[in-house]
């Protein structure tokens, strides 16, 4: 999921033209005088025929009606829409009708759109047992904005620890997880839409397997080990890490690790505690400290 969005927003610098695709489309009802190519393609995708694919079959009440608790991540109608759009994008890619950049732009349009129609409370670790009003509206695909920073941007899809010897930068910015919660369980369904790899799923929520995908930054001991490896091995002038005063790595431990490799400055400011992290403390502690650790190597 993250890689798709990075390819669309960071690596890509151009508005998609869809030069191969547009001549093949029946553009009736998809074109207006002021439509750009992406708007034309998105409008076409909005009108493709429904498909009973993996999302419909596993994450809608009709598709999972045999379960004791049918899954209610998406309405049955929107499950059909997601499958139809996702399969059409893949078909265009396989038929060489869209470029790599156009492929990831369309995937990002879909990834960002589905969150507006998902019957969840922000993340996908669970679904509501009653319908949120927005989840029962018919899904309408949204476009994204592209940005050109006139740089040759590179993005990667690998464990970041594998990149340490391959990058040479002025500023190395880290934004690791603050706590023990792994990202993939919280976004498993969006990951499946991005990959569309029909994974084995389990449990009430239809979770995909994520062994081998766990972040070592979700464990205090291994997080400190990896932070030291980054500070020691990577090539940079400044290392900047965004963190939180309630993160699983202790402030003094972070400073002790980083100070081995240069001068460390800690900048921090008060910030409202995120509601899901209150843990019963909301009545007595409403703020946390957002932190930036700045290491000059």
C-alpha cells in the first residue's frame, strides 16, 4: 500500500497522459470539455461492470453470508465495485495499455477512495457491526493530485535496514512506529487491495498472514539495536527521528545510542493525546510530547 502511494506521489513527477489507453476507451459519458486524462479514465472505471471478486467474496455481508458473523467491511455493492475497478486496472497493465506510473496512480486513486466507504473506525483491524452511513453510499472513485518537485525521486519496497549501504543523503529522516502495534494488521485489507494477491485469510476479520513482515521497531530492545545500526552504518550529514514521549524506546536510551555517532539535539512540543492511546489516562493526562531527535554526524 505504502509503495503504491510513494510511486504515485513521490517518484512520479508528471500528470498521467494515458496515451495508449484513451484511444481504446468508449469515452461516451466520460468526457467533458475540461476533463484531464486522469478524470476521463477514473470516470470510465466508475462505470465498469460489477465483478464478484476477492473483496466481494471475503469482506462483504453477501459474500460471507455463510459465516456466523458476516464480514461488514464494505457494502456488497461497493465490494463489487472495488473488485471491478481493481481487476480492470490490472487488465490494462497486463495488456500494456498503461505505464508503470499510470498503474500506480490508478491504484492510489482506489486505495484512497475505499477508505471513505469502509465500515471501520479508522483502521481495518475490525469492522462495525452496524453500518456507518458513509459505508452504504455507492463508491465513486476519486482522483489524486500529482506533484513535480523537479527531482529524480526514488522509492523502494523492502526492509529499510537493507538500504543502509545504498543511500547517501544530507538528511536521513526516520518515522518509526512508537508502540508495539504492528501496521499490517491495522491495514491488512488495504494491503490486499493493493497487492490483489488472493491471500490466505483467517479469523472473524479475514486477516492476511503477516509473519516476516513485522517491524523490529515495535519492540523496545530490537528497536534500539536497529536505531544504532542505522546511526552507525548509513551515510548522512543529519539523522532526524520523529518520535513520541510515550514511545517504547526510552528517551535516555535513544540519546545514549545516537550520541555515540555525533551531537544530538532533542526538540519537543506538547501535542494532544490521540484518543485511542488514552488507556484511561484522558482525565488526568491530555497531552504527550512530540519529539524530534536530531543527530549531526
